[in-house]
C-alpha cells in the first residue's frame, strides 16, 4: 500500500510558485506555521532537485513543534549540489532517489557525507512516482508531504498518486511565461484524464491576505 500523499504549494494569484529569477518566498508567517505543522505530522517530505538547486531548502520543522521527517529528493541525474543544506545538515536524514545514470563518484561522495542514495531501476533519467512511492513504502513511510516543484508535482498528478492537494493563494502577481507554475509537465492530452478534486475546506489566513484551500482527490 502506497503512502498517503499530501501536495502542498503556496502560489501567487496567477498560479506561479517561483518567478523567472527564482524568487519563491510567497508564504506569510502563518502559512509557514501551517506547512511546518504538516511536516511534523508526516513521515517524509519530498522535493525535486530543481527546488534544491533554486531554493536550497532545509525541510525541517522550525515554525511548529514536532519531529523532523525524512527528507527525500527526486534527482534522476544526481544534480544535487554537494554544498546544499540537505547534504550537509544533520538535523534529519536525507534520502536521494536517482537513476542508474548517476555518476558513481558522486554517489560515493554523497554517501561519505552521510546521505543515503538509492538507485532505482528505471529507463532513462525520469523517476516514475509509482516507483518512488514503492521505495518509500518499503521503508515504512506511511505519509508523505510533497512540496514541489512544478515538474515533481506533475509527476504525482499525472499518475493520480496523491490524496490531498493543499494550496495557499498569496497576494502576488508574478507574470512571465517562464515562471514556475504550480503544476508543470506536459499536461493531460484529453479531458478524460483530468484530475477531478473535491473541495474540503477554505480558510482565510490569519494574516488576512492569503487564502488556504484544501482539496481531496475523488
């Protein structure tokens, strides 16, 4: 049985999670508390390597109380910078999932730093989220928080491999065709493939300027 998957994003009014220049700090203090509260409840938190390269996140619980989850990076080409915080911070364990094409010397270097690297048996560089979830399930992960980016979220959406979709709409308009959207990828080819969501909750954030929406998948 796969883990229970929650996708969480904070986006601008026009559906961007990062600008062309890479700016992505759209969350207010209360949104961060809400996000970190979820981190404290799940077994693992997952991002794609583009998020690591762009934001250098820590993915620990700091704005709420609770334990730190396992940190998971999906990185088919093993592009993660070795000076990133996920590699060097020892507050929580970091697991990197990659492909057979990953450079062996870099795998060994990351292992020497205490990071766990698992090579998935896939064709090419793309890691299907079904295989990612299988690996996590085998490790006892029962709940997973997916924090991005757009291509990674698309990997879960296109395979219908999520249970909740939570989005905070922040009071920004970013614009730009090359800005990072909430869900990237190629999109569905037909309307029969669309993911239909059920609205569960809508709340105005305590800051008074953001709206947090919770959906579940049919």
